[in-house]
């Protein structure tokens, strides 16, 4: 009986771990949320796409990741807002202030003029910007520089 119970618990844990894994699938640009498609068309249309994946976690939350052939990586949430722009492995500057919301763009053009953007991430409230000279800025969605 004890062996049966141990075997049963092992099987249940294996099933639970298998179900907890994220589901990942390759998709095409047209399968991205409309807002993400518009961002790609407006800012990144000249860069060839290497692959796009849609990752769905156990709660059903989707994340879209586009990897471009020039090593640029862009991550979008399930409504198509970008979470991360990563050009840290790209040889030429591809990120710019026009990819940011207007309030954040205004702060960049006031306090960080002519600083190339290497990486940017946001959680909807705070935008964390990493520049080519390794300096970093945090700007809130209202355009206030929180930290330099």
C-alpha cells in the first residue's frame, strides 16, 4: 500500500509539473495583436524577422516575442503593448525615442539628448531606459524622470 501511495503521488506531481509548463508556439506577424502589428509596421518594418513566438503561461497570459535577424528582440503583452525592446546585441542603433509614449519621449528629449537607447522596458507605469554609455534612466508614464 505504501509503494502504491508513493507511486500515485509521483504520478500526480509529474502531471502537475507538465501542466504548469508554458505553452510556446511559433506564429506569423499577422497573428500578433493589432497594436503590436502597428508598432512593428511603424518602427521596425525595415528589419527582417527571424522568428515570432507566442508563449502562454498556466494562467492563460500570452507574451509575444519577436526576434529579428539583426538580433533585436521585442516583447509584447497580450494586448500588444511592448514590454521590452532589447538592442543590446545589435551592432547599429535601432531604438529611438519615437518608440516611446509622448510623455516619456519629451523627458528623453529634454534630459537625455542624443543618447542612443540600447534597451528599454516598461511595466505600464515606469519606463527603464538603458543608454549606449551604460547609464540608465527611469521615467514614469507622466514623463517625470524618477531616477538617473
